C-alpha cells in the first residue's frame, strides 16, 4: 500500500497573474468553481478527484491547477481534493468553500402543466434528464481543454445563475444557468472550441445543443429556434451554432445557457472573465409572468422584454420539476 501524505492546506483565493480571459476565476462558493493549486510542476498531468469525482486539471504558468465544479447545494466549509501524482505518494489538499446566498424570484405561470406536468410528461422529463446526464457524465481527457469563453449571443443577461425559483407560490430547483434576452433568430455562437455531444428537442429545454469542451466541461444551449450543427462535429470558438428561439418552456425568445463541470451546473461567468458584458446595477429580481406556451414557430421577434427561461437541471428530491 502506498503511503498517503496528508497536507493540511487551506488555500486562500489564488492571485493569478494571467488575464481573466485566459484563466477561470477562483470562485469557491456553491455554484462556483474552486481553482486549487497542485504541487506538481512537470508536464505530466496529475489525477485529481473531489468526492470520488474525476475533476479537470490544467497547466497554467508552469503550474498545475485543479478546477472543481461546486454544486449549488454544496455545504460551505473545508473540503478535500485527492491528488495522485505519478511516481509520488497520494496527496490530500484542503480548500474552503465560502457561503453565498442567491436571490429568489417569483414566476406566475398560466399553464398549470408547466408547474405540475402530467404523469406521462413526467416520464418523458425523467427519460430526457437521464439521457442528458449520461451525455455529460463522459470525461474526455484532452490535454488542454478550452476554458476561456466568449459571450454567446448579442443580448443582455435577463436572469442570472442560481436564482431560487417560486412558481405560482411553489418552490422549485434553482436556476441552473443564465438567460440572454434577444429577438428570435439572433445568431448563437460556440463559447469555446469543442465537439457537439448532443442535439435534441426536450420537454423543458426545447431545441437543445450540448457542446463537450473537454475534461468534464460542457456548454448547453436551450430554447433554440434552430440548430445548425450536427452531433460529433468539431466547433471553433465563435462559430455560429444556431439561433435564439422560444422552444420548450420559455416566456419568450431567449438563450438559456448552462455550463456544467464535473457533472454539476456552475456559473458561466467563471469562464468569461473580461468577455462578460458589464452587468446592470443590482436590483431586486423581477417577478415574471408567463402565459400559456405559444406555438414554437410563432414567437414574436419584434420586442425583447428580458424574458426568463425556467430551465433547470434534474429536479431535487424535495421539489417538483423546475423549468
């Protein structure tokens, strides 16, 4: 048995010299990404795991870092990263997850099936979520994953990541991505280079494109009016992949953008750096009124009213499905 070396190390926030557009932010909070410095300096990538889950490792400035996606239900406090360095003893590296509170947002929905789907719809939803989870469970160990994102569509952020959603007075799962408001037909671009992992039409998400960026990092676009790429296709950063729509369960044309890292949704802003648009002044989250779903081909493109999509990850056990 190999001797295990325990390093009691609680890393502070890393001061990374590279521009934000080249390396992710260290944001060790629920829904964020912990950037953990690793002891190895050679060219061979170390193997790192968090709670038994293989996590991304990248080389930057001659040093290795682990990028750990933290779920929104992560309990703040000390955590441990297990690192296997070739030719050396296993190492346990400590880091701390800080607390973060997300606002709540009330959504009024006219169609009751958008709040309480029928048993047949719930079966479909469950099958789709299992399929998408299987797609994004794959870990392609590429040596240099693309971790610097561009803003994918020319529009403002209309609903931030992590909002606690209350539908018709009933709590639902938190918002698993961000929404970008723009007229129907607005082009959508790949945030970084990667492969098309999945293309499909889903109950909540509508026309959905999933891009594999390597090492467990995925970009998911929902509610598209059309998708212009095929499964297995290699995409360049900034390549047009589709157009904004209102398919699935959305209050109007918008792009719901989810980023997943080691199988959990994380805030896309972590990977945007200076490429993110300037946010508006902080205001309380607006209430959203959603009419019954319109025909997916007849959504108006004339006016943009910062619609909120209601797409989420798989529903938590204590709540009903959220979208």
